[in-house]
């Protein structure tokens, strides 16, 4: 899996939930490239999880041009 500061910050929660365990690397990379983490002080794991799941659904079902 790729290295990103937000993944390091949520490493334990990602491990416990298994959110990214079997995910396509291209989807995760596209998500990390598109999402703005500049205000990550207020960025909770719940927000990360919901944003990722929404992005994944849009990426798979709508074939976003990334």
C-alpha cells in the first residue's frame, strides 16, 4: 500500500476496521490525490471513511475520468 500522512495518522483505525485491506490500489491512490487534507485537524476517521466510501462508489459506478 502507498504511503500518505493521513494513512499514517489513521493506521490503527484502518487496521482495526480493515477499510482498505482488499481495496484496489488505483482507487485508494485516486482518492488520496483528489481529497484535500489541508484541514486535517478537524478531519476525523469517520469523515475519512465516509468520504472514501462515497468516492469508491462514484469511481466504480460512474467511471470518473482520473
